[in-house]
């Protein structure tokens, strides 16, 4: 990537837009707001952060959260913003359809802006400038690398560190997943050197359960965790009725999928959630060699990483469970 050229584009841009993917997680919001903080340090005047749909409540305390415009809530203004942008950052996704069909179409067709992708998912589409590293722990890690390369003279501040640290923590399972590299820890150390209060960030991510959320997790683990015969795999499914019984709100099932993989000997797990529109959103996780990115792409209109992926299907929850069991038995034994 030609950072000198890109820096010129950014410094002369009238309007910069920062985007991320649908159903945003900590890495998506942390990367977007971390990049926003950086644009403020660079002195850029007009910067918008446009996110397809709302994020879970445990991210709402992040610095600059109030600048986010949600496309699902303000689609006209957001469309105008994207259409008039000179530069658009595409963060934590590899293809514009990950922002949803409507927002994706605007990014694809309604703008002549320069597009800058910073991402760690496999097989990215091609954009004007790209920092794509599949082995990176998180997009937040790459945003940090990008900012240091683009403007080494800019000292990052605590707000930017807080946002990016949230991305590091959430995408690495608190520095546990195998993509956590020496660079990941070095960046975290830089944030510590700045004086970042990391304990309070962990607390606001992980210790903000509602009573209902914890009850829902308990129910899912005690009543809904199942094993698949003949395959070292488990899964959990939750219907709309079950979710509503526990007054489900966005983010309540965050992390639930990981429990199924924490069982000794289990290599693959899934969490299937019936959405309000009756489609089924599925999260996949695996250990070692089983590639859930390929699996999600082949059977569930999805994708992601080798050991963490997701997808969505338009069918009943019962059919989605059957499809998962059948496809997994086939792929595991092939
Ligand atoms: P999660 O299961 O936490 O929603 O997502 C795990 C990983 O899979 C994330 O990196 C996410 O970007 C990716 N992912 C989740 N859902 C989808 C999907 O519907 N399509 C694609 N391509 N990737 C997904
Ligand atoms: Mn990510």
C-alpha cells in the first residue's frame, strides 16, 4: 500500500466515511471508532461513522460512540453521506455485502470515493487501498498498524487506545485464540504504556450482564446443549419463543457459541439462533484443522475465519439444525 499517496488523499478529502459490517461486534465498533479517533488526531474535519445496524449495549460506553450513524435508522442521511464521500474506510469485512444489501449497494454504486479496506477475513474483494492480513488477530490490530505507517508523527491518545483495545480483546477472546500474536501483545503493551485502564475495559465488556441474560445463558447450557452422534461436535439452538421468554436483547447470546467448544475432545460447535424474521443466524467455531469458513461458505451463505465463522439461512430452525448435522457428518467423514 502506498501510504504517502493515501495520506495525501486523506488530508485533502472534504468528507471521510468510516464503515463496518452488519451485526457489529467489538472489533467492528472498536476499529471504526479507533479510526475515527485517529482522524481527529490527524485534524480531518468532516468524518462520519456509518454502521449498518445497532451494536450490543456493552459497546455503548466506548469513546465517540455518539458519532455513529446507523444506516438502519437513518438510511437517507447515511446514503447521502456515503454518496458525497471522498474516502471510505471499509473495516472488518471483506466484501461490501457484509454491510447488508442496501448499504452495500450504496457503497458499490452510488459513490466515486476512494475505498480503503482494513480487514483480516479471507478472500477479500479488491479495493483501491488494502491492508488485508488473514493471520491478524483483529481488524483493530491492523488499524493500529495502518495508523503507525500512515502517520508515525501522530501520538495516539487514550480514546483511540480504548477503542482499539476493545477490538483486540473481543476478537482474541481476551488474548486466548491462536491468532493472538506477539504484535497483538506489543500493541496492548503500548496501550498500557499510555496509561490505559485495561481492567475497566474488560469489566465493561464482560461484567455487564443483565439478570435475564445470565438466565438465558444458563438455560441454553443446561437445556439446549446437544452432542452430535459420530462427530466430535456440539450445538445450541434457540427459537424466538425461547429468546423472548428471557426478554432477549441484542448481544445477549454473545459468546454463547464458545461454551460448546470448551468441552474436552469437541472439535466443532455451532450456535443457531432464530431471528425475528424467522431466518436462522448461525455461528460456527472449531479447533485445529476443521475449517468453518469453508463450511459456512459451502452450506450456510456465510464465511469468516478458519476457526470462527458465521452464516444465515432462510429456513425453519428445525431444518437448519438438520442441515447442520447432515452437512457436518458428511464433511467430517470425508
Ligand atoms: P460470529 O459467529 O461471532 O457472528 O462471527 C464469527 C466470524 O464469522 C466473524 O469474523 C464474522 O465476521 C464472520 N461472519 C459471521 N456471520 C457471517 C456471515 O453471515 N457471512 C460472512 N461472510 N461472515 C460472517
Ligand atoms: Mn474482526
